């Protein structure tokens, strides 16, 4: 089975722009979670989707949003980018409580 | 507030030596505890997962222990290899609908 894939792998944006990241879960996995990882904060939970519905949400501002499609693929959008949004964004798909992480998208905001 | 604390923050050991990483948590109720290995620039990969009733779990040279009474876990790496250089993250899943809580990780460097 193919693992979790994320696109793009690297992205450079300027402040004020918006960005959309994509995640394709492992086939058969219906739960997708998103995380932000920075050197100082470690992994921070953004949100979780299950069957196209947001099931859980972390403590991030409304500039961070997401959605899940009927094929379980998920997208995350960040609007009005700030320098502090520079991070590794990780997506994980889950089945029976076991999480499998993708390689991440490295976002740099300049 | 649910918290997971890991120590040490970073560690340098010689190739072939053993090491132990610590994880203390305050998460309650508790469902399971995982240890992940994360290579630089890549996503975390699960090493072990333990439920409340398990107190040890091995995966090759990696052995995790859990003491649910003291809310402590450790990850022991035997005969370290250069490829063990990575960050090791302890993750606790609470019971109910609470969010998963991540430790900030221990950065391990194995040197020849």
C-alpha cells in the first residue's frame, strides 16, 4: 500500500499570501489529521477530519482551515500568511487508532 | 491541563552504546502511549504503542516501558547505530474525545 502523500513538499510564500496544502491518506483510511511542527513548539494539532466532517480542532486562528473530500483526500488552507507560519506541516491518516504520517510540507514565509 | 514532558532535550552518544529517553505525562484518563522516530525533514514513524495494561513493548533494538501508576515511560535503544540519529517523540492519547498530546521530543545524535 502506498503511504500518506503530501504535496507540495516545499513551498515559499510571502507575507499576506495564502497557501493550500494537500494530503492523500493511505487507501481505506477515513481519518486525516493535520499538525504544525516548529523547532520551538514541537508538534501542534491543527484539526482532524473524518468522512468529510471536522471532528476535532486545535487552538489555531481562523486563518487556518481545512476540508476533506469524499475520497478522503484533505486540503489545508492558510490565509494572510505571517512569518510565524513558517513550519513543517504534517498530515497523518488513521485506521483503528494507529496514525501514519506523511513526509510533510515545508512552508517558508518571507 | 494534559502535558507530556520529555528528557533530555538532546543527547549525543557514541555508536554502539545504549541510551534511555524519558517521557512523563499528566494526561488523564489515558488510552495509549506511542513513541515515534522522526528523521530530519521527514514525518514521524511509529516505533511502539502501549495501552494502559502493557508495561513493555519491543521493536528490534528499541524497547519501550510504561509505568501507568507513576505516569512515566522510557525508550531504551540498544547498541546504537548512526541511523538512530533522529528526534524521538512521545505521544499520549487520552481517553474520550480529548486531543492527542505530543512531547517536544528528544534529539539524539549518534557519533562514530
